[in-house]
C-alpha cells in the first residue's frame, strides 16, 4: 500500500517538467550581444579580479598599473583614432567631423608658429627696415588668421547643424579652431583624412 503511493508520487513529480519544457542547448553561432574581448584584455581583467589587494601599498601599485595601461591605450587611440579609448573631449561623431573638417583643408593658423619664428628673427635684426617689415607681417598674419577662423567657424557651424541636428554640438567649433593652430603632423588625434578630401 505504502509502496504504490510513493511510486505514483515519484512518477507524477518527475517527467512532467521535461515533457512540457524541453531544454535546448544554446546555439554556438547565436550572438552574445557584446564583442569578445581580446585575450590580453581578458587575462588582465582576470588577474585584477582574481586577488584583492592585501594592503594599501599593493592597492596603490595596482591603481598605478591600471592608470598606466589606460594611458597607453589612450596614446594608441590618439595615434590611430580608435574611438573607444579617446579622451572625453575627442569622443563622439560631432568632434570626429570637426577634426576631419579641419584636417581636410588648409588654414592660415596652422602656419602661425613657423611665421612667428621668422617674425621674431626679423625683429631682432639691427635694420629698422626689417623691423618695420616684421611688424607689418605680424599684423597681416593676425588679420588673415582672424578672417580665416571666422569663415571656418561659420561654415563648420552650418554643416554641423545640417549633419547632426539632434546631437550636442557645444564647444565643437572652438575645438576645431584650436586644432587649426597646430601643425598637421603634430595634431592629436592624428588626421584620418587627406587634404581636399570631404569629411
């Protein structure tokens, strides 16, 4: 009597779940929803999570190492243009477009430093005529830079409004104008477009 009840209870409890909801193994080709990390990144994460620092000195050492690794990634991103590791001021499609817009054209401001050196040398000469030439050259360069920067600012602002109507654009024009003051080969992030190429 007791045996038959226990057998019936066992029979009723076990097979129904598997019949109603058959478990299927996950398809290996199905997407995970995130990119697979590189082996070096996965190993460094495993090492960092594996063991908590035992004292303050070890914690400070680990923080320094993490900071160094982050700075190395950032330097690599500035050289190669990898958006993931760029500093906050350089991130986003608006800043990318502003950089490409500046890098695709010639601007007077990028020659400011070489011209300033020439003007300084001329102003140190004993000849009064050369000093007057250096002063006129200085005024001419300043006026050309101002006019070129105003024109670039208006055109860039108009293009940003058309291309990115819903994006946050504050500071993008000033960011582009600051980039024009640097020689092309010294700009960071490195230029990703050639001269004359449309961004």
